[in-house]
């Protein structure tokens, strides 16, 4: 099920549930995301509404955990200012957040990637230090690579049938098979953002200014939070990221394969509907293959 979400709906929801904010300007905010609609509310707030039932569960997760983890992190994250309820034909919970300024980083536009890599390292390490007691487990995103095997192989075969994408399917399949033989994570699970895509990062110049969209967060294999090594950072930043995180070979191989898997699945799915997602998928595939060649 999907619903139409526009300024008029947001205006009615705000007026009924948060009348103190009624009358503020409401403007849809352009985003490459596919799960939520985002609106500016005045100058200092944002309204975020799920577009599908699958995205609605993330609302409760953020409302519960963001206030708990925010004091432990060095980087600003979304602050929930209001918890909205279903109404006016809109069927799911939603949230009002404090607005976080910044821009999404673009791999091709990074001026000084090393400071950004250092900031990302600090954030990832701080997430790992959060006590994992009672945290939600991530079976799919934070579990063994084998849980992604069928979907990844299916995506590779879909890409074989799209020659204009020019993906070396034999090379990515060989890399995937090799990664499946890497040792699994057998230590205690750690806290993960679990979706560190460029669209979920905000920068001010060359520095990380905020991390957003924690709808996938939970505990699992730390390899899952190494995505920026390939979806954002060039080789110089990637080396700093790995070194300062002290990533062993097995974890690095799992992380690279997870990032590649996400890209392989995203490219055939989004190539005609979401250029931001498809473009980053192409970037990841190139970055991964360049690293191993």
C-alpha cells in the first residue's frame, strides 16, 4: 500500500496534532530517498512521513532510540520534536524533527576526503561503543553475507540482461563467491546505523555535519557500517577510514561485498526511476572492481 503525501495533508496533520506550529510555511523537500517524504516546516523543523507500510516501522524505532543514542555520538543526528499519529486518511505514525542544515556529499565533488573519512570513523566508533543491551538485532543488514546470496545472484543475472550498463558480471560474481568464504563475524554484535549512504550524510564543506535516517539501526556485524569506503570515499580517504578503524581483512572483505551487493540490487531496480540511487550504485560497482583489480 502506498499513499499520496502532499503539502495539504501535512498542513492538516500539523494543525490538528501540533496546533502550536500551525501557520508555519510547509515546503516539500527534494530527496533521492524512496521510503519517506520530507517537508520543511518553517525554518527550523522538518516533517517526515513514511510512504509505505514497510517504512512505518522505522518511525517507532527512531522515536524510541534516537533520544537514547544522541548524547553518545559526536555528530548531530535527528531530534524528534513531535510524534504524529495516523489521521485524515494517512494510515501510519510520523515525526517532526529539528531541521539539520547541510548538503549531501557527492563522491565526485569531495575536495578533501581525508577529514571526512576521519569524521566518519569517529561516528562509526562512537556507534560501536553504545551498549547493545536490548538493542534491536539486524538479521538481514547485520547478519551473515549468506542471507544476501539469493538476492545478489538474482541481481547479477538481471544485469547480464542489461548490456548498456556495462557491468562485468563475471568479475562481480567471482568477488561475491570469494567473499562468501570469508570468516563470519563471531564476536558480540555492535550498534550500527546500517544505511550510511551519501543521501543519509550531511556535510558542511569537507566535514561531516550530521547523520540522518536511522530507520535501519540496530546491532550486528560491524562490516555493515563500512559502506562509505566505496559509496563515497576515494582511495585516499578509504585507506584512512580502514586504518583508523583497524579493520581486519575478513571484515573488510565482508564490508566490500555487502556494499557491492546493495549496489547490484539497486541498479536494475532504480535505473529508470531514481537517478541518485542508480548513479551511486554505478559508482560503487566501479570503486569495488577498481580496488580488487
